C-alpha cells in the first residue's frame, strides 16, 4: 500500500499554497493525497475560502474548506487520487498522528491567526518537531509549483549524516525532479584554536575543513550514479550557510534527531532556524537515535 502525502488545510492562503505544491509532489511520486482539516473551532473566520466559494465568511465550514481544496487538486493534477477528512481535535496532535501513516506531511508556513507571522505557525513547528515522517513546510517567496528540471535540491549535512534518512529523502526528491543534489557541510574554526605562530598559522582551519570534507564524502558515498551530486564545504555557521543556499533552491532538506523516550520539541537549532527563515520550502526529516 502506497503511503499518501498528507496536507494540513485550514483555509488560509498559505495552506492552499501547500495544497497546490503537494498536488504536484503527489503527481511526481505517484502517490495519493490526503487532505486533513483539524480544529476544535466550528468555523474558520476568514476570507480566502469565502472568496473562492462566493459565500460570506461566517458560512465557510470545515467541509467547505476540504472540498474546495480537493477541487483545487483535481483542477491541477487530475490523475492524483484525493481523500479528505475533518477531525474535531487540535491540529498539532492530529497531524502528528497522521504522520504515522504518511510518506510526508506538507504544511503552510503560517496559520490563520494574527500572531502567525511571528510564531511561524505553531502547528508547523510542532509537527516538524514530533512527526514520524518528513515534514515539508512551504517557506519562502517561490511560487507554489514543484519544479522539474530547474535549480537544485540542497541537503544540509550534519555530523551524523552517513546513510541517514535525510540523505535518502534528498536523493529521492532530486530524482523525482531531475535536478542536481547539492550536499553542503558548514565548518568553523573556534577562536581559541587559532594562533599567530608562523609555523602553525592556518593549520587549525585546514584540519576543520578536512574533517568537514570527510563527513560530506561519507554522506554522499552511496548515492546512486543516476543522481548528480555536488559537494560543497563552506566556512561559517551552519544556519547562515544553509540560509544562503536556500535563496535559489527548490527544496532544502535538513535532519532532526528523534530521541526515544524524549517528549520535548525535537528539532535542533539549525532545523528550527530554517523553518523560520529559509527562502525556499524546507523538509525536516526525522532520524531515530
């Protein structure tokens, strides 16, 4: 049985953009799409869907939201199989549960509330920090199309990247789109390791760069030959390096470690920063440790 892509919808412009993006992604993958609306509130008091439906905002109900989203999918990708569900519970919990039977979760970067811009969207952050499958958040100012034959997939390579779920996910995404995969490893030389001694000057930096290259090579060693791989080590903070790389990428893929028995938000500083500031969609891929 093929696991579906699950999209969290709430009627906002950002969630509709996520629906469009996920429809293209499902067509590329050849998997079904599941649209989920989850809320303890009876109504969505907004105008994005009301305009599409030609109804006053107070008449826009959960069923209207998912039905409109399903019509958008059919109009965009007629061959994608779509199912819908309305769940009377908090969206954070519903989507984390849905992630157990999903190939990936696709979410907008902001929700409905007036505080959503500042908070990213608590649903997206919570889902990315707890989901059992990859979570793709539609960040950035790119359009709502999954691109084919353009730009590249960027993989942020961490310390424990060899044979990781994030590497495999990034390879699949590059293959679906027919684009290169750029694996990026940031490195830094701590200030206390530098020296002005003429015989040692520059040596700490070379050692850190060499270590970064070794980690990068280990991460991409087993990638199949049908995927073009570009390796790049960059001196600097990982957050800044990946933010710069996201400016002209189709998708940025980062890992998030999941510790068994740990119940707090499990994102990591780099993944958290990318969710808030990336210039392109971000895929957070869980890795069990």
